């Protein structure tokens, strides 16, 4: 059986990742493919508990950047071994809402942790499991803020540590993503995510179809 493909979706908050994963999943399934949708942090029962601690639990407020890095990768190590590798071995298309590029962008770029140390932790967590294609859904920060406000007004949710970060943090995150895209242009493709979901979905499909 042919190995499956791992496609990861990256970007800042309210970039439309979950919507585009759903639309791509529907398109792939209509073409007869088996698709598994995952998210980070999370994606496994243990990972979802870590996700809550990282994003929403009051006890997680003010945690050290190093703690955040290790918890992110604890969740990732579990996801890789319990979900991603089995799915790829079964020939499935795996669509993951964030993967290790988020750690490079958020914990190295945003938090300012040493890049080499971050890379070492990531490598230990994922081993030889790497994305075949990464789609960076890039949206202007002002549009992201409008989306967040509209989303929270429609369906109020738990406080999110990352959404509450200051603008300087997200500027550093965006710069880190830009550096990743420049360093690995064949893997990391930039998607203009400013537009209606259908238009963005066509941009996503253009990149995905070229890999299939």
C-alpha cells in the first residue's frame, strides 16, 4: 500500500485553517480518498487535555515559555505516534491544523526561545515524520482581528492565551513564518487567505492538486 500524505495548515489566529481543512477534506473524500483531520495541540485524548492547559486553563496563565515548548511537543509526540504515522501507513491523507512549524513561529519567533533548542525538541518529538506540503494561510492582522471579534460575538468561547497576545508577538510570529517559507519554498506554500472561503479553497486546491 502506498504511503499517505501529510498536509499541514499554518498561520496566525483566525486565518481560516479549520474551514479550509474541512473544505479540502470534502473535496478529497469526493475523489475517493480516505482523509483524517487532526489538530495541534490535541488530536488524541491526552493531547486534548494538554491543549486545554496550554490555551484555556487558568492554571496555564503565565507559564514559562520553556514549559509551553515542552507541553506543545509532548502533545505532538503523542499525535505522531498514535495518529499520524498509523494513518500514513494505511495510505490516508492526513490534514493537520498546525504542526511543528507553529512551534518555530510561536515559541521561537513569538516567545524568543533559542531556535536551535526549539529545533532539537521538535526533532525529538517527530523523528522522521515531516509534512509533504505545508500551506501557510496568510491574512492581514487587521482582518484576523475582525474575524476574531465576529466569531466571539457569535459564539463566545473560553479565553485563549494565544489570541490575547500583544501585536508585537504576532508580528514576530509572522516574520518567523515568512522566514520558513523563504527557507523551504517547495514545502511551505503561501496562501492568500483574505477572501471568501470558496475563493481561498480554490487557492488551496491549486497547491494540493499539484502534489497529487
